[in-house]
C-alpha cells in the first residue's frame, strides 16, 4: 500500500511540475509578444528594418571605392 502511495505522490509531483511550467511559459509568451504577429513575421520585419550588408556586398563596395591596380599594373608603374 505504501508503494502505491509513493508512486502516486511521485506522479503527482511530476504532473504539477510539468503543468505549471507549461502554463507559465504560455503566460510569458502572450504577455511579452502581444502584437498579434507570429515569430516568422517578426523575424521578417526585423530583417527588413536592419540594412545589414553581406560580406559580398561589402567586398563589392570596397572594390568600387579603391583604385583598381593589379600586380601587373603596379610592376609596370614601378619599372616605367
């Protein structure tokens, strides 16, 4: 009889542990993100609002602003 009571109390503990955790997490999610948007929509808006350049875009911009001298051009200028 005591084994059944111990098992029931352990099951009750885990049930309370997991049920209160899920209720708290849903309450936190709804209160902090109450703008009606899904996570994907929020991500897309954040990406559209931040004009972050990729590495390739920065490389191309640096090529356009820097003088275009190759190794051959430098050699000719130094030996001319």
